[in-house]
C-alpha cells in the first residue's frame, strides 16, 4: 500500500478510536446506558469513516482542520501560562481559530456524518467459532432463507414479493458495515423511506447471541462463495475457534496457537497425514470417523461443516482439503483435494497485486510462507483498519 494509503488508514483508525474512547468515557461516568451489556451510542449520527475512506480529499481536509484546531488550543494554553508573550500568542490562537472555520468542510456535513444506532460501536462478545457458524446456519435456514436464498444471494422464494429486493450478502456488504449496525438490522429490521417494511425484525424471535451467530455464518458463507466465484477471499477470514485434542489429552482451543502457523487437514481414512515442522498440524476428522486418536485432532460435525462452508464445498467434498493460517490467526492458503503439492495461487488471502508477484525460488510452500509474512493481513471493516 502506498504511503498516502498508510496515513489515511492511521487517520481513520484514530478517528474511530476517538469515537470509541468517547463512548467508553461517557459510560464510565454514567452518562450513557447499555444495550445487551455493551455501552450504547447516545447520538443519532457518527463520523462516516467508511465514506472518508473513499473520499481522500475530504479526509485530508478534516485532518488539516483538526490539526489547526489543536494548534489553536495549544496556543491558547501557552498564552495562559506565558504572561509576557500572552498578547502575540493569543493573537496567533485567534488566527488559528479563524483558519479552522475557513478550512472546516462545513458544506460536506452529509459526507462527514452517517446515521448511527445504539449498537453502532458494539462487537460480538463471542469468539468466531465453528460451533457458532453451524448454529448460525441452522438459524439462517429457519428464518432467513425464504428472502435471502440458500446461498445468501437475495434470490429466495419470497424475494420478489418484498418492497425492496434483498441484497446479495456475498457481495462484500458484511465488510462495508459495522458489526453492531448489522446486528441492529437483524434484530430491528429495515424500512424504506415510505416506512414500508423491507426486512422483518427478529428481536422477538432471535436472541442477541443468536443474531451474532447468524452473522458468523454469513461470514463463512460469503468466504465460500468468494472462493467458488473468484478463487480468493476478498475479505480476510479469521481461523474459526474449535476444541482440539492432542494425543488424547484434554481439549485446547484452537486460538491458543496464536503466534504459530496452524495447518488444518480435512482427513478421512484415505488421507495421508504427515507432520511438517513449519506448522502445527491439526487433523479435521470427518463425522463418524472412529479411528484411534493420533496427534492433534478436531473431531465432531461442527468443525467439518464450518470449514466446508469457508471452503465453499459440500461437506462430503471436503476430505483432503488443507488450510494454512498465519501467526495472527488469519486463514491464508487452501489446497484442493488430490492436488500434488502447493502452488502460488493457493494463497487465497493475498494483496490485490499478489497474482502479479514474481515467483519465489525454492520450495513452493516456503514461497507461500514467505509471502504470508511479507503481506500481513490489514483487515478493514467499514473503512476502519483493525
């Protein structure tokens, strides 16, 4: 990414953290309440970080305005402390304040602010996990498939009868929205400008925890759809947590291997599983596999089904698929069943121009690892780097 892109991401992150910090401070002082156990945003608007990420000129203008405003405040404080130079310092502070009003993008208010809801700055209190994905799929099949379709493409049997056609949930929509605002849409529904119900409210049907599970499933489903259609994960996919047993010992959460590179292999009776010192190798055992435990394994239907959804294949076609995650817990590479060795395009979570990168010498898998290290994931949701 260019240096201009770097400063923009840092600036947007600072703006977002500033809003979150303000909310936490107000909550600590007892000035705002809670919703579902998290501080509730008290205003009807927030800074439109996602729009500032697109309009760089506006982002620069806002940054310059804030910088000059801080300078004016600093000069004002300096004048209070320095009596002998108070007059020229305060004159400079007044000029800086005047410059703020000149530079401030007042005419761009509609681009600076976005509608907010009490849950705008909330995040899921639960880990992204295989169990949540599977439970979320069950809830989606019960309550959402009639409108959004079996694949989330918005082509369900009731879609044509709605006041507004349902969106394609695989189109990057989830990455462009804040988690808390997606939660609000699920629980409170949506209406158009004529106040016609375009999406029903599920607050009386789903608990908040269940709504988060549906959103976890939609992330996995969108990842699988992206692999089927484009061969890449356009949005980074976190390694879903699940219990792992090593050498018959007690279960250990998969996220406890953060800092190492997990390699997960969907292993059936025909899959030859070999250890590799470059990874922590974990076998995903197919449901009903009764072979004796060996090495590190994740058993049960949840793990198998969740990774099938992320890979974009039917569960019965998952055997032999391999996944590699980086040290930060992001899924980065996937090899297909029956494939002889690893290839450059198996790095399915990569920089936009990664396909144009020159091939790296040596072992192909070493090349993949090197590129994973050289191209760390910079996850951006709703314009905000995480």
